C-alpha cells in the first residue's frame, strides 16, 4: 500500500474486519510501545500495526494467489536469500511509515496542512471503523481511533505533498530522447499443444523443420513486398505489433536488436532464433508518433518521481532515525492473517476480512 490518493486515504479503513480463532498475539500488544523514532517524533506500535494490517490484507487477498500459495503460507516463504516475505514486507512498511513522518515534518515547507474538512473526514472514517468492528478485531489490528487517526493524518499529508514535491522538473522532452520505433512480428513457437491440452517442447527434429518453415516465410515476405498481414494469414500465423527503442525487452532482446538495426521502414529481418521460438519481424516506423509522445509523458513522470525520491533521501540523511526491532517483532503476519472480504451488497465494493493461523 504505497501512496494514497486523497479519496483512498479514508476509504482504506472503511471495511469491516473479522478475526477467526485468534491466537492471542494481538491482545497482549502494548500499542504505545515505540517501534521507531524519526527526529523528535515517535512511531507507536499501534499506528505501525494498523498500517501493517492494511498492507497485509492487500497482499493476502490479491497477491498470494499470484505466487501460487495461500495467505497463511506466503509469509514464511523465502523472498530473497535469508529473508522471508514477512521480513521484506515489514521492512518496507516501516520505511514507508518513516517516510510519512518525514513528509509531515516538512509539510510547512510546502504550506501543506490539514483542513477542517480533512479532519472531519478522518474522524468520520475512524468512527465508522470503530462502529463496524468488534473489540477482538480492534485489539488485533490496533483499530482504535487514536491510531487510525494518526495513520490517516499521515496518509492525507502524504497525498497532499505529492504534487508540490514533484513540481518544477523540466517537462520538455525531445523526439530524439523519447524516440520509439514500431514493428510487426510473428512467432514460430517451439512449443506445441497435445491432444489433452498440455504444452510440450518440440524435439530437435521438429525444431529444424520449423526453422525451414520460418526461413521460407521470411524469404516470401521479402520477395512479395513485405505485406506481413497477408503472409501471416496465408501461413496461419498471428501478427503482433510493438513499439520499441534500443533498451526495450519485449519482444525478446534478439528481436529488438535485429529490427533496430534496419534502416528503412518496410525492411524485413531474417529469421531470429530465441529461447521460445523463431521470429520474423518488419520495421513499420522509424518514429512512432503516438508511442513517442507516450514515452515523453513517461520520462516526465520519471523525472518527477526521481525528484520526490531525492528529497526524501536527503531528509532521511539529515534526520536521526532509530528503529526498535524488539517492539516491531510483535507484529507477525504469519501468526495473524488479515484478508479482504468481498462484499457486493448495494455498493459492490470490497470490505476487509481478517483471519488468524
């Protein structure tokens, strides 16, 4: 859960939580313990735990399936050498929370402050959470008004700081800097589908036959005027398109390199062998205007984000930040699950559901 839009700030705590088979770890938590100090401000365990549980709910609901696992097993899996998903996620959460406090401390530099409307919206969201959830839930996720309010104030300031911190970057980008070419290509894949619907890799003799077929396609395309669509239709192949520059990685690097070397629109490559099959491609534009303009927007956004990150990096360097690992260890994702409960009644929006291990 990264940066919040202003609307998402209060919506983030609007859901109802449910805790099943509570292990008890949440009930013994000292919410006023200090997990970190950012300058002269402290981050309470209650605020950090509430923010962490919102993050956890997103991961368990939406990302566990992508990783081919369940929420209760995901957190103990190794994310990188020597660290589990819980370790790396909690590390990022605490850093994000520290950044929020840095933003709060520098808000006056940008004339950012919470308005009466902001405070009312925050109070309303905190009250709604308290009314919708049981005592057990609130004990587990530190869902008390004090900590919810603190988090929502931080998130609201974060939202307000985004634009002014990114302001003033150079927004002029030349065609040369953003230039995107475009291509058409077809793939002769090395995989084939069996009668039972499973895919398998071709044996070497079939790959050799496929190579001859691809070579014939490329030769025919060059002699027949380069009509990729007509040639592909005749060969029962699917034509794909891509905008690219020399640093693009899709389609494969070998394809990008070969097409980038072509000097005239309409030129066709020879066969290009890659790990997943054989490609034949055609250069369709030396300057794809739509893709180039889109790349300009991307470059500007990257400049803005770089400026934002540089400011935070400087503030971190200038600020004494201390983390209290013993207190932060009290929050365990593997020991207490939280997921989002699907609720389509009336609004059709999601709410949040928690479950323990």
